[in-house]
C-alpha cells in the first residue's frame, strides 16, 4: 500500500473516531506549515497503527487516555477522551484508567486528568 492509500484510510478512521469538524480543525490549525505533520498523523498513526486489528479501538482509546494524562498533554487528553466515548468506553472504564494513573503517575497528574475528564463527560451529558 502506498502512503496516499494509508493516509486516506487513516483520515477516514480519524473522522470516524473524532468527528469531521474536530479533525478538520486540527488539520487546519497550523495551515500549510502543518500539512506534512498531518500527513504523518493520518498515514502512520491512524492509517497504520490505529488500523491494526489486534486490539479493539476502545482498548487503544483507554491506552491513549492513560498515556496523554500521564504525559500531561491536556489538549490531546481531551481529544482522546472524546474518542474513547465514541469508541464505546464506559465512564467507569475511564475512571478506572485514571485511578491507575493516580497510583503510578501521581496525584497532580490524576487531578488534572480528572478535571479534564469531568469536563468532557459533562459536555457529553454523562455526568
């Protein structure tokens, strides 16, 4: 498969995971300067790794929530929380991932992750 096919497959999956508006906003955030980055994200992150079948999308989403929360990447955490909900993750599963984060990454990271998760869950009408 060439990278254009991989890009197109990744973009399609990305839109399914996060919605057309959210993806377009992120793709256009850096204008022409960001196009090569967006190609890499679409082709390799979503067209390759996220498209693999060994793990369900919900499991990948929970892993991303944990990683983004642990790394302190608040904007990406918000995006992946929304994706986790779209992928069928339950509020209780997100809560459990964030409790594990508390034990292994510390209370400050968990506080911030819980704050963002509560906002996302309220916006989704789940809290």
